């Protein structure tokens, strides 16, 4: 039997073949049919050649990809894979061959799988090398560990002092997270486990996950694949065992400050032994659509590739050079050796063994099987090194910052039959520095505790929960704005009192005693009415809620005013690091995501927060939102061709917010639009795989105009899930034309 392709009612591909290699080739081919343009974009991102067709806006990423040696690292990893695991290497090669076949089909004049973006840009699909899937994986995850946060900590400490680092610690912009929960059989209606959740990523069109089924005599797996990468890495169900992941928030990449000098022979770097060592150096040319080519100097020291600055410093002349040390560059291993064993897994013990080979990114994994086996562990490679490496860039010329081994991935159990992971401090705590606020994890835990038995059909009530616990500090400040009548004049004034629980920059949960009330300007009637309305609000960020819109508007006004205050404003001028790293250094998003800490601090650098909140309340009372939260909180997916974007008002309105279980992340103070959110939702049922379900934000096809390009979006918006169909008799066979 040659490979066969079937489709369900949602256009999701179900592939069947005689061998894993034939199946990998079929997966590559069908992915190219469905996602040709997306694959071309990802190939260019991995190679650092995006600007050749996307123009100057992609140049900063291309520079980072070249300087970080992403393509070269992928080549090295594939070469090592061929030597250590030739079966997996051949399997990856078969996938790349299938991609090339599929790309040829999409550009054939008689193709029934056209990709119109190629005609619009004049591009011809490029050739996929065997290492290209590894490059796609690496480019997709190089920023997952958030190494630019180390630049932010250094930056804010320089302006506000070392105590500001803890004060601004939060799940910051540009990070990736997820929700996931495992419910053991003792807590389900079937007696078998359930695994459910949703990965939070930047929402892209086409989507970052591809629903797929891979079936051959050795295995039969449904799951969410990463387009451009064979197999099912993150979320899968083999029929007898299922697994899912969230970002562990581990810190496994280091930045080193380098001292570089030019010599007649090239570039040298000062090492920790006090001597100068020759650095590898060459130049590469980046083609930029519509502009002149750009030359990039590539330098690599004994620590790693230099990603910012150089012998002459940063672009503004600041003397600085930063090298990046990341595990695949050191080990020549991306963990692809885990992918085939995951597909072949039958029990949690098989998943556990497979994950011992996992490298990057570092994840928290949950798994369950039909025999009652359960697994909750961290998977990935985190170096052992001094704590200072995790906090900031460290000097390469000083000893004591070397990697000395690898951490043993931690494990955890269940509590009262459940395990919840939402990027909070948990099993991966010893491996990280900053974690997500506990709100999502605590809310999921509370919801699960509210019902004795759960079924697969119950899980969307958790997926779509919109309660915003992080609203408490701001609402607390509003509650202190009480209207009182004085005993002497009989006039009505606003009295502001300091909340009784506060947080200091140095102790994140310290308690303080309330200070004496201070008399302030009375609230206007409109502001008093808005305050009362918000204090009565149910704290749900529903798209149709006018109260949610009002809260978000006041929150944004507070963020803007804090960021503009003279005490914080100097930190708004970010160092001249590459543009692609600037989102981690922007003050307004940092204030937005750290707002809880900033409002609870014992003292915020002399800022009168009561006056700030009062002014923000008055501002919004005078110009309230015209409609509900969903009017401005709209989906903002990333598309490689920005001229193809719909107008902002054409994208759907969303429920949820950054700290809701329904995590649709706006950036308070900048925009209500959500670029991040659930990139997929899933429920894996171990009692019956056909009772599992899933959904993605758009659809199975990346081809504009296809009936399956956006047909799942109504389900995604409503919190509903599509059924997982595994009976080939209920599927439609696709011809090979």
C-alpha cells in the first residue's frame, strides 16, 4: 500500500502508510499541500533570509538568525543525528523529501492545491534540505527561554536599583505559555484519565499547530504537529497513551559580555583565563527586498555566537558585545531522537523513556495511559552553572560562569487526583528565574475542585473561564477612594487610604500596616459612579461586558501614567540592542505585566499611586469606552504578508485576558488587541480516543479561500471543540492528483 490521505469534515489530514518512513514522506507532502506558504516562510526564517521577500521589517530577525548561527546549528545537529540515530535521520529526510514533492505540486500550473502568496510575491518555493526541519524547530523556539529578559533586568537595575528586578518580575511580553491539566481516573466519569489544555502562543495565520493523524502498522497517533517538523511532538494520543506539554519557564540560555578586539588576523575575545583567544569570524550578505543588500559580520567566541554588538560596540557606539550560549549549539542535539519513540509509545513508561532524549524547549509534560499510568515531569536540557548566569549577562573574561553539567529533570505527582500546569512555579522551579503569576493555575485548580467527576465534554468550561484574579490590586486601590462628609464643613471629599497589604521591591509578599488617611481632591460624580460600578463588577473579562471594557481602560490609563512618571520614565529609553530584542526592553509592557507588584509595593520610588489611580479613573470617566470589551479586544494574528491583513475591526472580538484561563493577551497601556492566545485546544480521553476533541483558531488549511481555511474559528471563538475521528470508514479518501 502506498501512502493514502483521508480527510474528515474539517479537512484535517489522516495519513496511512506501510512504514514510518513512507508516513513521514506523506506528512511532509500533505503539509506542503495545506501550508506551502507557511513552510516557505518558516524555511526562510530558519535560514535568516526572510528580508529577501518580506523587506526591511524582517531584517532584524534575519540578523539574529545569522548571528546566532541557527542554520549552521541545525546542520550540525542533523549530522550528529545521522551518526547517533540513523533511523530518525532517515525519517526526517523522508519528511523533507515529501515537503519538496508537495511544494512542486503547489506551483504546478494544473495544481489543485494552489498557494496564491507565491504569485503575489513572485517567489518560487525553495528546496528543503534534510536539516531544514531542525532549523524550523530551532527558529521557532530560540526565544522560548526568554534570554532577552536578562537584558531587561540589567537595564531596570541600572536605572532604579537592584531591588527593581524583583518588583518588575512577571510573565513578560514575548514569552510563551500554556494551560494544561491532568485528571486521573478517580476523578472522571469513565474511570480513565483525561488530559486537557491549550498552548498559548502568538496567533499566526496559518496556525502554528497542525491537526493530523499518522497511521502505520507500528503506530496510530492523532495530535498537533508543528508545520515543518515530522511527527507529533507536543500533544499526541496513540490510543493507549496520551501526552501534553506546557512551557516549563526554565532558564537554559546564557548571555556573556565579551571583550573583543581586532587583530591583523581577525577578531580575538578575552577569556576567563586572562588571555585573548581567536574567535571565528566571517561575513554574510542579507538580501533585502526593495533595498540594498546588507553585510553582517558573524563572530563566535568560545562561549557562543555574538548576537549583539561587536569589537566596535552597539549601533549607537556603546561599547558592548553579547554572545549567546544555548544547548543545541553546545551539544549538537535538538532532541529529535525523542520523536519516533513518542509515536511508538504504548504506556507512560514509553513516553517517559522517550522524553529522556528531549532537549529543547524545556517543557513540563503530563501523560496518562489506559492502564492507569500517570506521568508529570520536566523534560529538556538545562545546564548547571552559577545563579548569576540566570539573572543577567555575565562577564566572559571572569572565571566562574562556565557550564559544568546538566540538571536532572524534576518530577512531580498529583494532588487530589489532579495536576495543573500553567507556567507557574511547580516542578520546574529549580530550573527557572521568572514564572507566570499563579492566577491561571489557581483558577484551574479551583474549578476542578468544584466538581467530583469530570468528562471530556465538561472541559470547555475550564478552557473558556474568564475570571481575572489579577484585577484585585487595582480594585483595592479604587476601593480606598471612599466618599465621606467631613464633620466641620459638611462638604463631601474623597479620602484615600493605603491598602493594608502591600508588596515591597525587595519582598514580594510583605505585609504592612495601613497609613493614616490623606485628604485628596473629591471624585467627580462620573468618576465615583465608575468606581462603584467597577467594585460591583464580577471580574469576568467577557467580550460582551461593558464593565470589563471599563476596567481595562482604567488599567491602561494607570499603566500609561506610571510609565510616564519621572521616577520610571528614564527606563523608557532602551539600550541599542537589536530591534528583535526590543519587546523585552519596552517599559510600558513591563509596567503592564508587573502592575500587581507595582500597586502593592511598600513604596514605589515616591510615586503617589493613589493620585495616579484617581487621575486614571477620572480620565476614563470623562471618556468611557463606547462599547463592550470585545469591541477593542480583538484578535490580531500575525501574517507574513501584512498587506493581506484584514482591517482591525474585521477581526473577531475576544473574551479573556492575560491572566485569565482564557488567556488572550492584550498589552495594557499599548493596545487591547490580542496577538497571543490559545493556539489550539485539546481534550485527550483515555477511555475512548474517539471521545477526544480539539480545535485551532483558524482551520486545517493555510490556503486563503479554502473551505477549511477558517472553518474552525467559530468553534474556537465559542469555546467549542471539533471531534477527533479515527474510523477511516468515516473519512473521505483524497486522490493523489
